[in-house]
C-alpha cells in the first residue's frame, strides 16, 4: 500500500475484531518498508542478491533492493509454480524470467500463520564466483605440478612410463 502521508510503500496488516468495540470490525496498520529495508539490505547477497516478501497470491509486497517491483505479480514466472506454491519451503534455480536477466538460485519459506512467502535469491555467478576461483587455482597448481614433474623426468633422462610400466 502506498502511504498518502509519506509517499512510501508499506506492508498492510489487518486483524478482524470479534467484539466490535465502537462498531469497529477491523484494525489496520501499514508497516513502513523502511522497517524491512535496513535488515534485509544487510542480509542480502551482494551485489545481485535479493530478499522478497510475496503475498500468497503472487503480489510482491517488499523487495530489497526495491527495483520498482512492489505491487507486481510473480504469477507466470518460473518461481511461482503450482508445485512451489504447495510447499512450505524449498529451493529453486531460475535461468530465465528474472527481471535483470541473471540466472538465479534461491530459497523460499512460507511465514507461519500469515499469507506471506519469504524469498531470498542470489545471482548464480555471484554465488559460484569464490568456488570457481578456488577450482581454477587447484587446476593451475595441478597443471604446474604435472609440467614440473614431466620436466624433471626429461631433465634427469628418465622416462617414467618406460621405467615403471615397460610400455615403450
């Protein structure tokens, strides 16, 4: 809900009143999105991660970073499938259909007793960057060790294959 007073988005919360004091049937409040922005911004994976609160009907209630998506629907996206909507929690990978065009991995969980699903995503490249760097380092060390061993074998005049296996 866009506040008429602050011109900022807020998360609507309402609760029915059974006793109806002063003929009131419902109590309503809108929680300003600033209450979510700071902790969510600190928690999301940088630079391309996101944290999203979604209504069970697929409407985006909050997103960090905001990116102009509040109020839009996830219906028809690869994430908001019948299978995922029936689960309480899960993980997913999206290779297309993301707003920024990046392949993403993420996890979601329904918030107990509320019609809200919390989703955290990270760009696949951001998530795998450190791992890829380590693997490249291990491969480089392996290649260097192999070349060093072959060079040593040639320098000493030995042929490891001939001497140990009688292959040549």
